[in-house]
C-alpha cells in the first residue's frame, strides 16, 4: 500500500468560511471560535487580534494550510 492510498482524517470545519471569518472578523477572533479554539479566541477578542498582528499571522497560516482545528486536523477544501 502506498502513501497515496492512505486516507488522512480531515476536520469537519471548512476552509472558505474560516478564511472569510478571519478576513472580516479576525480582530475579534471569530475564526478561532469557529475552529473550536475557544481559549485563543477569547485572547484575540480581548487584544483585538493582537492589535492586528495575530490576525495577519492567522490569515497567512490559513491560506498556506498550517492553521488546523482544535483537534489538529486540517480543514476541508
């Protein structure tokens, strides 16, 4: 069996809603709440997305696929 035949688990959260939430409401951490990361969502809400820096980092991480859901699973495309 080759690596291409193995099925990788994927999150039930979708890529497009996460990116849109980050883009439009990222300073409030809404995308973090969507991904199930409540603790960091609250921190983003209190700091306004780390004054925008944390939001930009999360947006880039979402685009490149390195930001995962609370269980560490990649988002659905």
